[in-house]
């Protein structure tokens, strides 16, 4: 299941980039192969119920990153994101801070090869009861 703006259906979720401050991206990212990467991160601490997923969505969409963010049953936040390495590094730095009401204890991050699997960035429900 994918999160959508209130009052919108799933088909309208492509509007999210514009609402988050970036133009929707209809074409794949381009660049030198070494510039594109995938970041998988788990954020631990007080990260549920504090607007952390929206915080991630806005930053990812502003910089044209693709992937998803989800709350996990263990209380962590899971982020899978692809795009230019420099943009991913900026997002990783932001994950260490989080929104003002969050308390980040640690961020576990893995760098992987870019796959081009996602065309947008979304909030996913991945088994957390509150989603």
C-alpha cells in the first residue's frame, strides 16, 4: 500500500513531487553510471509519529530521488532511495538530524548499485500497525 495525499486516490500520487517543491520526473535519471547509487538506511530512535516519513519525502522529491520510506514494526524507519550520489549523501546527512520532534539515536546505512527500479518516491506501508 502506498501513502497518498488526503483526498487523492493512488493514481494521483504522481502529483506529490510538485506539492513537495519539485517537478514530477517522467524520465529516468541520467548521468555517468558512477554518479548514480542506491542507499538503504534504517533510522533508529524516536522516529514514528513525528513526521519523519514526510520529512524524508519532501527532501527526496526536491532533489529528484526515487524509492520509498516506511515505518517498521521494530520502531525504526526504513529508507530505500536511488539517484545521484551527492544527493543521496545530502539525504543521509538529513536522516541523522530528522524533523525537530524526532530523536535519532543511530542510522545504519548501506551503499548499493543503482537499479533504476523506482520512478518516483513514496511512503509505503510495510507491516507497521499504524500505517
